[in-house]
């Protein structure tokens, strides 16, 4: 089993763990409060640095509850952290709100009910995303004149099988 080495670069950062045996993802926690206005993207710091072994990556993915109950999205999902990256891990979060349902003085939180639109406050310690430790395989890229006669062409392009 490969080891993922993690350093806390903020004293009170939370080391990710699996909630249940057999889970694919581990929760990632916000290391500081972050405000996300409608239509904006921000970096949510985790307070963690990682030494990912060569041949592996860490994928950053949304938590289903956050996606269902808020207007917050992880736009580059799954985000990839390569084995050579050693800086602090941040989660890119986008507030897709198209209107302001509440008062700007009191932003919504991950505990707000309903999927309100407006400004959100990510609170330090909130579970904002999940990470999956995954094996990757590199390939040798070879340019060819045409791929038309290689393998079998299933035919059709984008959307060719319908909705």
C-alpha cells in the first residue's frame, strides 16, 4: 500500500481521514474562514502540504451534500494534485448563485437549509471537498499520420447517442 505523507503548514489544520472503511474519498477541511460572493471563485486553503508518490495523484472532488444543499461548486472537478506539487493544497470553489436570497450582512454557511442563492461563508473546520488518492499510469505519446485505421471506430461524435 502506497503512503501519502502530509505536513500541516497551519497549526490547527485537520488531517484527512476516511469516514468509513472502504470509502474512496477523505474529507478536506477549510483552514480559515472564506467569503464567496455570487459569481466568484476563491481558493479555500486546507493548511496541508503533501508528498504524493510518483505514479499517484490526489484528486479533489465535491462533497455531494455541499453540491446538493448549496450553490457552491468545484469547477475543475476532479482537480488533480500531481506528485511533484509541494505547496499548500487549496480547493477552488465557485459560487454559482444568480441572485442574492439573503442579507449580505449574514452570509449563508454550509449548514444553511435549502440551496439558497447569495453570499456564502466557509467557516474554518468546514468539510469543503473530498480527496481521492489514485494510481496513474504515464504513457509514451507517438504521433501518427492518421488514427482512422487503428482499432475500431464506433462512429458518431459528441452527442451521437442522444440525451
